[in-house]
């Protein structure tokens, strides 16, 4: 069980070529409505529209802490940022972000669902 977050994608350009580009290389965020963050307290079960994902803090880069949302299906793979973000107005999401970072957080989190 967990909370739902929404997937945010680039708005269409109006160009058939650019509008059909998938920078996630088939990652879940290219087609799902959002994700169910399973390491947060909440009432939702993962499903097709909201697959399971975990919010994790990556190793600090240059002294900066970075949050990533990684689909559970790709947890054991080397993932990259595919261009889409996830966010929620649910305070449980921002509370988890704050807890992982050890400070205040506001905004969306990069979805790491691209695998090459």
C-alpha cells in the first residue's frame, strides 16, 4: 500500500516527430498516469495505471542530495532519468521527501525509469 503521485511529461510541441519521441526508452512513465509510492504510508495498491515505485535518495553528487523515483520493476537495474517527473499535493509525499533529505523539499521528483 502507498500513495499515488502524478506523472508529468513534456507538453506536445505540435510536431508529429517530436510528439512521438519517448526519451524514457519504454519506461513506465511514458504511458502510466502516475505511480504508487510503496515506501510511503497510504491507502492505494499498485495497479496498471499506477505501478509500484519507491522514492529513494541517491548518493550525494557534489555534496548535493538528490531524490529519485524508481519503479519497483527496475529496482535491480541501472536506471537513468528519462525526462519525466512525479509529484503530489499529498503531504505524505513531501513528508517522505523531507525525511529522506533531512530538510525541506518542494517540487517534483525525477523519475528514473530509463534503462539502456
